[in-house]
C-alpha cells in the first residue's frame, strides 16, 4: 500500500480508487485481495509553558486542564500576572 500511495503522490483517495482497477494481492497465488487498509498519520503535541503570556487554552488536549485554564483566563483575563498564578497548583492537585 505504501508503494501505491507513492504512485499517487500520497493522495489516499486516488490510491484507494486504484485498488478497484488494479488490486493488491496478499499471497503469491493471487487469490486473496487487499480489501481494506488503515492509513495512519503521524502527529505530535507541542508543549507550551503556562505563564502570564499563555493564551492558547483552546489548544490544550487534556480536557480537565483545558477547562481549568479557560476558567482562569476568563476570570482574570485583564490581569495577566494574576490569571495563572494559582493555576499550576490546581492542575497538580
């Protein structure tokens, strides 16, 4: 399947459509066709320091941490020094 994706410049829709016209066989006798496959995309998480300049609470993956950060930013939004002062203690507890 990797070779098929390379043939179609990593366009998964075209590569999948090509399986109907030119199937991929899983055995040497060409009796078992590849009927489905899973394409996986590598993703990564960027870590940000939570300091007085932090404003990306919507991008936090952990829902409980995101909620704490959003509440603090709403409550102390105009006062950047106070808005995240006690937040680290809340997350740890």
